[in-house]
C-alpha cells in the first residue's frame, strides 16, 4: 500500500519502520513543519492515511482525508466527543475509518478480559473498582483513551457505576481513573477491584511502541479496499 503518515512524532516514526518492513511505501509524511503540504491533492497519492497527531487536530485531518476519498486509520486520542459526527460522515459519504484507543493486540485481549471480569464483578458489590494508567510525561491528554475505553466497558457491565472521573473518589457511582505521568513509559493500565478482605488486579504493560505501531499497520491492511466504520474488534476477531 502507499501510505500517508499524518503526524510524524513518536508513533508516526515507529509506524514508518513497521510499514516499510511489511513492504509498504510511505508517500507522504505530514507534520507541523510541512503542514501546507497536507492537501487533498497530495493525499490522493496514497491508498490510505495513518493519523497519529493531537486531540485538537485529528478531526480536521480526517475530514481532509475524506475529501481525498482515502481510508483513515487513526490512533489519536482525546477527540471522541466528535465520534458521532465522524460516524455520520463516514456512513453518508461512503468513507472508510478505523479508530482505536489502542492498537496493541495485547491491549485488545486485555479489553476482553476487562469486559468478562466486570460482568462477574457486577454480582459482588463489596468490591470497589478503580483504574490506574501510567504514561510518559509528553502525553497531552489525561486520562488515556485506553483508560476511558476500559472505564466505559465497566460502566456498561456494573450497574452501580454510571460515570468515570479523572481523580480518586469515594463516590459509589463513579469509577476513579488515576493518571500518572513518568519518564519513558509507553503505557501501563491496571484495573483493581478491592474488597475489605482482598484485591483482584489485572495489568497490561507495553514494553515499547512496536506493538502499537504494528497493530496500526495491520489495521490499515485490513481496511484497505473496504468501506465503512471499523473497530479493532472487526479486525482481531477475539
Ligand atoms: N491508539 C494507540 O494505540 C496510540 C498509541 C500511542 C499514542 N496514541 C495517541 O496518538 C497521538 C500521537 O501520539 P505520539 O506519541 O506519536 O505523539 P507525538 O507528540 O510524539 O506526535 C504527534 C505529532 O503530530 C504532529 N502534529 C501536530 N499537529 C499536527 C497536524 N495538524 N498535522 C500533522 N501533524 C501534526 C506533532 O508535531 C507531532 O510530531 C496521541 O493522541 C496519543 O495519545 C495512540
């Protein structure tokens, strides 16, 4: 595939390496220094775009890719308040879009374990649930998109939980997400259920960005030639 990279930061650079190793060609690398080159005409030179930028810029970039009629894989987090708008555009304009808060295969397995565990824990109200996420200090959004995905699934499955909050709380209807920032951490997520007598804890820890970048390239290969709105679930089929 001919790929446009939108965002040539930590993830963009890692995706470039994986894409080349899988015999794809990077035809465009857009970042803020050459943002004037991010045009419909240049995008049309590629088969797909892989977008990892910032919460503030992602939406506008998707729209530009749709104007060029190219499929988009995006991992940018923190823009999901506009997801329904994107869904509407993808469906009405017959576009192709796959977003995931986390492209790691391991994290997607972790999402399934979280879903299974939270369904069980709904029957045991003595346990209080809490999420902790740790990332590198340059991360712009908090909580992480992955922590939000985990929290939303728990809210779906545990009746007494109705929302999440990005601080420690004793409020029974809320899930607290504790966000920690430390140097050089690609991403650690822990879900802890604590009762007066014990603790059940599950953790996913990324060793590096390779798994995330590989998942994004594989997702691009999956959506190439397809139309519609996709998730990692469609692709991994766990
Ligand atoms: N879904 C996942 O698996 C996953 C994994 C890691 C990071 N992320 C998310 O992806 C995003 C990028 O992460 P990163 O670690 O590569 O960050 P980064 O800061 O290293 O890179 C982002 C790059 O985007 C560039 N940029 C900013 N505005 C732009 C624009 N309008 N057009 C093109 N480029 C622009 C920046 O200059 C920067 O180089 C973040 O939102 C992060 O949370 C998601």
